[in-house]
């Protein structure tokens, strides 16, 4: 009798283990998800060029960009804005089953030229992070060359009004590492008061210019080069930003408000094929 009971218990344990294993088959991760938590990869692009000989770590070809978008489309991924993630957290607004964010840093003019038609073609949306100093310079010069220009204030307004692009604040003039500061990060030995004033003034200068000249008020801040600290997060929260973007390469798990800050992004190195890059993200279907 005892033997039969022991056998029955062992059978139950093995059956339970088998069911749990089967439940995970086909998923892109075996890590445990908390209730209400949504996995959201963010892809970080920069410049887009037709000339494939100029492709590098921060430049993708138009062909590669379209291959990425086609891959995501065919594998049922749906692009969302950062504001959609904010709405999910604060308002409970539903997200698609397989959300992904396409982010483009620095406000290159070629984003307007090459990205926008592809967004229309594949019914997608994207976020573009603009640097105020770059925008000011391009507005003065009004050159409009996709090989090196940045968007003007009017072009940023056009992007925002398209319904396909969300604008993100990328600082006014902190996108550098050769001025004694690493991006927007606090300097070693710099007082809390001094740093708070510097980051606030720079951030709000770009924020106000975007509002007055482009008609948009970003709720997300993208850290230049991804450099940030606990204090910078505290400051930007106090300024009303609902989300921030880093350059740490990880898939985000969106749940509460804290999960919206310091969100990770995967840099899209133009030297990799779409298949190789998507495999790196762990997206199901890569390599098909």
C-alpha cells in the first residue's frame, strides 16, 4: 500500500514538472514574469544613409532599416510610443501582445527623409530624440542634406504632427564628452546644488524651445551617451518627465512607474544583418 502511495506521489511530481516545462516551450525567455509585467525591447538607431560604405556602429543603411521593420512586421511585433508605455503604467491602457519601441537619437535630417516613408509603409511609429543645439544650428544654416544635417525646429514640428513620431528630449547642449562632463552626468566633486541647476537649465531650455517652436512637449528624456545617476533621475522626475532612456542593453519589464526610468536600449550596429541583430535581442523568429 505504502509503495503504491509513494509511486502515485512520484508520478504527480513528474507530471507537474513536465507541465511546467511545456508551458515555457516556445517562449523567448524562461525568466519569471510578474503579473501585469510586459516585456518591451527598445531598439536604438541613429543615422540612416543610402551609402552602404558609410555604415558603422551608429549608422545603418536604408536597406537594413527596412529589413528590420519588415522582420518585426512579419513576426507580429507592434511598434509603440514611449507615451504608450506611460499610459499603460498610469492609466492601465492596453499594450499589444508583442510591443517594441523604435528610437532614433540626435534628430538627424535623414530620419525625416528615409524613416518616415517606411513608417507609413509598415504602419509603424517611432521616437526621435533631439538635441537642441544641433537643431538651432541646422535651423540657422537650413542646409537639408541627409548625409550630415539635423532637423530644424519646423521639421521637428512636421515629424510630431505626422502622428508617426514622438519627440524625446535629448538635452540642449550636453551631448558631448569633451567639455569636462560625460554627457548629462554629474561631475566628480560637483555639488548637488550646482549639478541640479546645470541639468535643469539645459533640459528646460530644450523643453521650452520644443514647445514654442515645434509645438511639442516631451515626457521622456534620453540621456546623452546613456550616462546618468540616481540624482539625475531624481531631477528629471521633479521636472515632470515620466520616462528616461539609457544605453544599457537589456529588454525592459514594464510594470510600475519605476520601470519607466533608465529603460534599456539595444544599439543597432549597422554592420550586423537583421537576423544577427534580432537574434541578439532574443526575439522569437530570428534566423528564419
